[in-house]
């Protein structure tokens, strides 16, 4: 495997930004386009956190896939009310740059999104808003109920208003996962979804509510699992492996 830190100018954000990329190396005689996972970090992390806090490079090698780890700041991967268009940067600019510069496939069946907490929210939003591009999404300990968090005040409300404006605006602007799933276009391909949450996680009830919705919708290929654990890297490092297995194995390991 090869590890790259790529710094580039984002015209969407109006500044320099960066991402880490883990890329398989099959040798010059076997240049191919690799499946790609866009792996998103949480609110208190940055684009280095997955590499520093987990063994994701080793897991990528097992499945022979490219992992792209972008920086989302504290944006919830959203075109924020304060002006920075993180969702446009993530959903349009970054994939165009990655596909132009790196040996990754642009096919839907080879493109996936995953993340933890804030990044779980961002990954599922990507898949629900761009179902023609993403085959599946894997989320862990995800922040699922954006409008509801205005009332619960779980997060800093000034941050919430800076990003989403109001509960009504969150729904209107395509930032509410429940609305996106509930009003999913009938003629669009449904991405597979796998969702994990720890039984000691402070977001457990919100994750159960999303699971109830998706089960009620009979979402094809949907899997929800709870396991002992909290909102922690011990939980995420364990279950990112299960997410990759869901994406690429259908329960069987490719490389024995």
C-alpha cells in the first residue's frame, strides 16, 4: 500500500485543503482502477484521525481498495449558512479531483462512503443525495437527527445555527436524513446501508429511530447492528472492518 497526503486548492472553499489517500500498489504491469471508499471523520477530528487512531491502512490492503480521507472541518459536510460549501466540495469537487489524479474507478459499483459520528451523517447524506454514484454507505455512531438536535441541545447551538440555520432549513436544504430516506425517489437506485451503534453511545436512541424508519421502508440491503461499546475509537476501529466486509465481501474474505 502507498500513503499520500495531497494538498490542493479548493475553488469551492476558496482556500487550500488536504486529504489522505491509501492506495494499493500492484506494480506497473498491473495498473487498474481501484474501488474507492470516501471515509469521513468526526466533529472533533480531522483528515489525519483515521490513520492515527485506527488500522484502516491495513484493512484497505486486505480488500485491495483505495481509501480517501478528506478534511471536513466542523461542517457536518454541509453547505453551511456561514458560507463554506463543504457538501459541494465533498460531493462534486473532491471526487472529480480524485478520479482525475488517482487510479480509482468512477463506476457506481466501485464507489462507497463511510464515516463515524459527524462523518457517519455525511456518508449517509452523500449516498442518499447521490444514489447514482454510491453503491453503499457504512455508518457508525452517526449523528442522525439534525432537526431534533436543535431541541435537545446536545451540540453547541451556535455551531448548529451556523451550519444548518434552523430545523426547517435543515429539512428544506436536504440536510435531514429522515426526510431524504422517507422521500427517496422511487426511480432511483437505493444504495445498500449498514449501520452500527454502541449500546453505550449517547446517540443510540437516534440511531434506533433511523433504523426503525429504514426497516419500515423495507430498504433493500439494509443492516443495523448494535454491539457493546461507546462513542470511541475502540468501537470504530472494530466496526470499520465490518463495514468494509459489507462493502466488498458479502460475508467472505477476498484474500483468504
